[in-house]
C-alpha cells in the first residue's frame, strides 16, 4: 500500500482535524480511487471520505453526531487554471469543517498519485486554487438523514 503524506497548512485547527480524520479514515481506500481517463479523482475520493466521516459519526452520541455532521460540508467549485499551466477551468470537490468558527478545508484528492492529504484555511485554499465559483455546499447531515432512512 502506498504511504500517504499528510500536510498541515492550518495551524492548531488543522492539526486537530488531521489527527481526528486519520484516526479512522482508511488511507488505502482513499488512495485507491482513480479518475476517469487519467483525470483527477476528487469527486470519488471526497465522497469516500465523506462516507467515512458519516460512518464514524454513527458511533457518537446523538448530540455529538449532529454537531459533527452539521459542521462538516461536501463542497464543489470551479478552479481557474492559469495560462502558464495550460489554461481553462476544472470542477473540483473538497470537504470543509468548521472548527470553532474557522473553516478548514480537507483535501483528499489524488492520494494514489502521490499527492498529500492536506488541510488549510478555506480562504487560502480558494485563493491558491483560483476558485471563481462555489457550485454547492451541503452538510453531511443533509446527506446522512435520507441515507439513514432508506430501506436496506
């Protein structure tokens, strides 16, 4: 199994998020997703990470589960690729978690290609990736509630 590199660009809140997430997430599963046609895998790996968080939350007390799922979001947006890198736009997915009023991004895409699992502040993340549009942000609780009531 490929070793996953972890990087923190978000100080103490980022360290807390990384410790928490890596305590239960399966790096082998997260790094196994491959993009279509050699492209990135952000939608696959980010949904896998979201499902891992939801599964983890099922072992929490109801109040703690609700707080975790309400403060964690699956987000999609559009990044502008600079002309120096070929130009264009790319749709991307990531996870955001509100820790004491600080929004921290958890990026799990392309781990199988040797990219690091990393965290950084939302403002830095959007600026670094030249995000010009957020398509959607949905709490994991909004995903969990219909899934929990679906017939098995």
